[in-house]
C-alpha cells in the first residue's frame, strides 16, 4: 500500500497602504526648488548606484556561505509548518489519533484523516465491529476491529485499528478495555497495537505466535495465544485455536480463531470472508480513488474482486455474483499462497475450528456478521480435503496469484 501525506502552510497577508495624496512638509513652508537641486539629486543617484554595486559584490561573495543556511532555515520552516498543522488538526478533529500524525503510514492508519470510524452492533449487547478504510489507488476495503463485552462488563478487543479520538470515544462508550488481542501475523492487524497500549496501559496483551518479531512487533511482555503459558482470564467465554506455520515449512504465518460461547459466534481475521452486495459505508470516506464520495455498484464490484486478488477479465458483474454467492469464501491469497504450502497443518486447524457449534462468523474485512455453520465452513475449505469448494475459480482468474507464487514460491496451480 502506498503512503499518503499532506502539508498545509499558512501565509500571512501583508497590508499595502495607499500612497499619500501630498508630499510631506519638511518645515513650516515647502522646500524651495533651486538650480543645484538637480545636481544634488544626480550626485546622490551616483552614490546610490555605487553603493548598490558594492552591495551586489558583497552579496555574491557571501552567497556560497548563505545558501546552505537559507536551505536549512527553509526546511526547518516547512517542517515547523507541517508539525503545526498536524497539531492543529489533531487538536480539532476527532478523526485523528491523539498521538498520531498526518504523515500516517497508510493503509495502516486513516487516509489523510478523511476516514472515520464506523461502529456497528453485530450481536446485540455483546459484540461490536469498528470499521475504518484502508486503500491503495482505486482499491480500498474496510478493516474491522472487534470488541466483545465480557460478563464482568469489561471489553475484549481484537485486531486494534487506528486509535483516533472518534474510535476511542466509540469504544469507551461500551465499557473499560481490559484485553487487547493480536489475532493474526498480517501487518494491518497488528500495526496499531503499540498506539493502543498507550491509551490502555493496564490492558493485558495476547498475540499469535511470532508477533514479537519483524515489522510492527508487539511488546515482548505480550502473552502468546495457544502456548503452554497461563490460561487467559477470558477463556471461559472465548475459546481459541491457533493456526501457526513457520520456516522451513513456509514463511511465518499465524491466525487465531475464537468462539464466543454465549452467542455461538466464530471470530476470525482473514480465513473466511463474505462479499456484501453493496459497499461498506466507511468506504465513502475514500470514495473510488481517494476523493470522498459514494461508490457505485460497478465500482464496488471492481474493488471487491481486486481486494480478493482475483484477476479481472471484464466481466465483473458475473464474477462478483459467483464470489458473493458462496456462504463463506476462503481468502484466495491464503488459499493459493499459504495453505497450499502446508495443507496438512491447515486441514487440521480447519477441522478443529469446525468442531465448534457456531452459527455466524465475524471476520476482519467485508461483511459482518454473516450466517455460516460448521458444515458450510468446511465446504469453503473443500480444496484441503480433496473436495470441491463452495467457490472454484476459472483458470484465467488466477493469473495474478500465479505471478505472485513465482515470487514467494510454493506448489504450482
């Protein structure tokens, strides 16, 4: 994803006063015009020209020394203007992170501050989704943080998003944050954790294996999900099963699935998705290509197909209809680039998740919740069990994924 930034500078206008309607008087009477006045003016002009020559000569001699200093002063002034604008925006607009910056590493934060946070009650009184927008050029989608209210009234928060004032206010209206969870090794789902911990320093941190390494590493004090360490204090309400692979099997990848017993809801990150028929409301903050505004159905079909890494072939309406028809769609990137490299480990995890009696799924992207039972979940992963899956791509739809496989390696398809 590309990074976007903007700098706004303020210019103070200079007021120009109109010229005087009469020459100023130098004494009680105007100065008399005498014959020597032209000579005096000529001499004065000659002295002025000579002085200008000397000034220009000295300026030329000192330019070499002055230019670096002037450049440094100009750069400092520009930086000061950017920081001042940033501080002003953050102070006045709750869509900005209190400790963030307008020079945000998009897509892991709001795009130029336009993207707001949309809170949706997913399961009445128990589970809420908080959505923001991530984007690159004309491809954009929603990213979702999930909050579960535990029986003690505190909040369990998974996949933190950019902690803007708006986001924090909407979250704190539900209750105190007690637990922060990193459910995936994917960068966009752990990038904002460090900022979140500044606002909730007393919250416990739980993360999938491998999260303390690499870019956007979580604090070393975080508890590892699925490890032999202490049992999470929320384990009686939310069960957890972790998929984790690392070299030499494949590149490091991890995703945790959670089952909220009370509501029979399966919480995942990227493994199972559902394409909504209309674009998520939060995408209007970015519009089609960066200008906020409504998104047409035609534009939404293009975005959804591109986000799923499926190669377009000028029949978006047909391809979207097939993709969205499946009760659950396995993220094509994971299906062809990750799971094919470790099919046995992936199949074991999927079967263990399907043992939970869930009725609905809440993922970190696209539609949430969507109805899905364990049987339908397994059908989506049919390719792991030598069966037809609920969505099977046509050969030409895999062109982009094949080119990606040539870069990262793995079995051909």
